[in-house]
C-alpha cells in the first residue's frame, strides 16, 4: 500500500485532470475538508482496504481497472462502448463516496502473539446516513454537480448482483447502461484481484 499522502496526491491529480464540470471543484473541496474522512477512511471494516487510506486506494484502483477495460479493442470495436475520460473518472473515483464518515475506530480485546489479552483498534460500521450504497453515493455527488443518467446508473448499480436488490432490476440496469456493467467489472477486479479482499 502506498502512503496516504501519495494516494491523496494521485487521486487529486486524476480528479483535476479529468473532472471539470460545474460543481466539481466544490465536491473536491468537500472531500479535502474536515467534514470528510475520504482520504483516511478504510474501504471496508475487515475485507478489502480495511486500513487507513483504503477507500482512496480502492477508488484509484477502480479507476485504473475501468480505464484499462474501456481501452480494450474488443470493448470499443465489438461492443461499441466509448465513454468520455470525465465519465470514467467520475464513476470510478466517486462510486464509493457512500463510505465517507461511515467507519470509526473502536477497540476490542484480542490476544497478542504472547497470548496476552490487549485492546486493539478496529473499524466499526457507523452509518449516520442510511440511504443505501450506490444510491447514497449518487445522492452525495448530486449535491455538488450533475451526473449524466448513465453515470448515475453506473454508480447506483456498481455492486452488480452482489447486493440485496431485485436481480431483475439489476440485470435490466446493466443491460440498459453499459457503463454500469463496466464499473462493476472494474470494482470486482480491484476488490478481488488487486486488493485480495471480499465484499
């Protein structure tokens, strides 16, 4: 894992280069503010990215996977998929904004290597805005800038069939909005192959 500062710098660089629509600067200002723990937050409590900076790292990983997927000859020529650099950056970098301020550090007892009990820190789920997963990310982003319909659906359904929603609805959304399928594939690649975790 890279250190938090280098991850933060990389995220900001990608963001500023590709995301320029009205409201994007205000969103980045909020991500950088004390009201947001985006750059320090974990990506999960105990699976992939369950460490400080894990959420930012995961977002960058998804961006790199999605960018690579969208540049494949088969994707462009056989499937006819062509998404703007801005859309790719938005859906990848911002798909998990729902995890901002979601986890807090707590302590529990565990035995150390010598078999002695001690207090150890862990991330505890603490949702103050229980609005779902993908839909919560769309809601947060929409408070700052407009999303295209395809971007909104891609972020909303980036979990694909691993969520608890109606499978017919998910299937229809992935069929109608290919960017949703693409970001789901990128999210799974980053989670399981790059980060070696579970959802």
